[in-house]
C-alpha cells in the first residue's frame, strides 16, 4: 500500500481522536454548568454534590492532559511523516477549503 494513503488513514484517526477529546471536554463542561444550575434551581446548599463536582473537575483536568498529549502526538507524527518521505499536506476531517480538496485529489500523483 502506498505510504501516503497509510499516512492519510492514520491522520484521519488522529483528527477523529482529537475531535473526540474536544467533544468530551465540551460535554464535561456542560455537565458542570448543569450541575451548578440544578443545585441553584432546587435551592440546595453549596455542600450538596460538592464531592461529585470535585470529581468532575478532576475529570476535566484529565481530559485537558489528554488533549495536550494528543497535540504532542500530532506534532511528533508530523515529524515522522517528513522522515518517511511524505511531503504532502494531509487533509483531515475538519471543514475543507477548495484548495484542500484539490490537494487531496492530487495525493495519488504525489505518492
């Protein structure tokens, strides 16, 4: 299999994983907002659910560390891509410009 197609497959998984971590962070942050609003709406004391909120803060911190690790991994793989001789910009699952789409269409000619 041509190495540019293998690299594109890995890049697609990388971008999907990065997006999943970002999505998990958004969901956790929204959960925190809902927990705080629910406590207020029910007129509960700040001590109610405090341990659960603290655990959610820990989870958010862990997700932040995971996101940083994914960014570091992305940078490492960018270097690996060059070392194996792939000079093409790989196009991911993000919104694509017309220029990106043209580049993706020409990957076969570059490989």
